C-alpha cells in the first residue's frame, strides 16, 4: 500500500515505509500497488489520477466534524484521533489547529518559514539573508541579520504559544522538527498524517 | 524648506506642510527650495541628487549612538529624542525599536502588512483574500478567510506586544494608524520622522 499527501508544493509519498517527494511540476510515476491519498490541490490530484486511476481519495472514509468552513483535508486528517492539543503542520504554510475534548475548535494559517525567508528580500535587497538556525530569541537584536530572523521566528512562535498554554503541541511537516525545539510542551511526529491515514483506512476495513 | 524620507518603496516629501509621495520608479521633480532628506536607498538617493544637487542628507547632522550595527537612518531619526518607549515604523517593512532611558537597546524587522498580504497567495491561490479591517482577534478562526488574517495580524502584533510591556508605543508609517488600534498603550504620530528631522535641523542651525 502506498500513501500520498498532496500539498501546495509537493506530492509526498510513503512507499514501503520510505518517504519520496516530487514537486507538483515533476512527473508522477505510475504505481501498481494500491494508493490512498489526501489532497488540498485539485489540479495535482487530477495529474496523479491520470496515471493512477486506481488511487483512492481518503476523504470518503474520513469522519471529522468541525464548525470550520473549508478545512483542508490534510488538517482534518492530522487532527483526527486527537483529544486535547494543538496540531501544527509546518510546511509551505503553517497550519495551527486547536482540539479540545476531541472537538476541533478552529485554527489559523501562518506563512511558512520558507515563505518568510523569500519575502524579506522582496522589500529590499538589504534584507536578504542566509538563515541560521541558532538565533537567540531572548535578546533584542543588535544587527539587521539577527533583527530579521528574530522577527520571523517570533512571528511564527508567539501566535502558536498564545493558543497552546497548558496544551501539548504536536508538530509535523518539513519545518516541524526545527520549530518544535522552541516549545517545551511539544512532540514532533514526522509521519502524523500518514499514521492517521493508516488508522482511517484500517477503521474502514478498506485495505485491498 | 522641503523634507524627504526615501524608503524602500517611495520618496515621501513634506512640502509646505503637505505630504506628497512618489514611487521610486517615478520621475522626481526638480525643486528650487532647500531640501533635507533621510534615505535607506542609495540608488534612489542618487536619482534625487541628480535633479536636486542642493539636497542635503541629514545623516551628517544626526547624533545617535547605538550598539546596533547597520541601523537604518530613518530608524535612528524616528528614535531620536525618545526616552523610554517602543517605536514602530509600519511601512513596507515594520521596524520595531526599543529605547530605554534614552538609549537604543536594539530592534527587529517584521514583514509589512502589504508584504504579508502578497505572500499568502504565493503559497496557494486558495489563500488569496481581500483584507478586512475588522477581524476578531479574541476568537479562534472558523474559516480560511479569518484564519489568514488572524494569523497575519497576530504575527505582527504579538512580537510588538512582547517587547512593549509597561512601555508606550509610538506608531508611524503607512499602516501605523491601523496597527496602533490594537495596542492600549500607543500613540500614532504620522509625521514622527519629519518632526524629528526638523528638530535635528534646528539643533544644528543649518537652516538656510
């Protein structure tokens, strides 16, 4: 069984326990195995289905009720089976969702780390910088290089902190491991979406 | 006397008490009056001087000492004459500077409101939105439209809140008035930079 998470930037496959990513403009292979997928991107979904007409969209198996209008299926999958916590999927966007007693209370969408990095030089060439992963966030910056990275990280970290008081935070996504280090009450689950996809598939006895 | 603040996006003139802005790629007029300017943009400075060789850069009159390396002259001017406060210049970038007992303690650089707005649709067309100025920041969003604007405003507001506990905040710049409404301890000074430029010129008796 092959799993695939179609996002805004990549096809993310789990094939025999191994991760494989393709950018959306790359060629997608044809697979013989069964494929289950989640997708937030219609065009990319069509492209996958063109070569793999047997691929199954997991949305028909998912039971996730929320008052949130237009919640991405990847967020619904990530939040499934959670009781009380904040779920952060740090990809090209950073989605933050709040679960309380098994109920989805809403969420918000921060710019992803890469998008922040790309956006500063668009204001001025002087704000171009090479990201450094060891920025001191306890000290007010004293040079432009630090002033940007401090601000960028604070712009991401503080909104998450504000909604996660007394709650555990589960991080997933490409920048999830890096960001999780700024939070004491956090866990990083690289495969959160794939794990939940499997549970949804199992619960529906829909494995071939 | 004409004053001019050359930023990353515009020439901002004060002519006989009236504001006049030109984008950096527009033609700059030739003026007969005396001109004093601050600038963070060398290329734009040269363009101004080409037509107005009599224009005087205020940097030679400014006495502002700081441990911050590479502080933009506009930020130094905005922070001049301040004792204990946070100065926020909300333009294409949002600069945040902390003054304590007349000493500049450092600062940071957030993305400007316009840059945030432009950056979301670059992640996905689904994240395109028309900015609405009345977003409820006390409630976790329940639709994508609110989820983006909530996150964007929190990304700007919370880092400023964190450094301004027990301090007054002075807002200036194009989005300064709008942002100041989210802070109880704030003042909006549209002409902060021009007012301080005048004080610096006066203190140096350099008026023609």
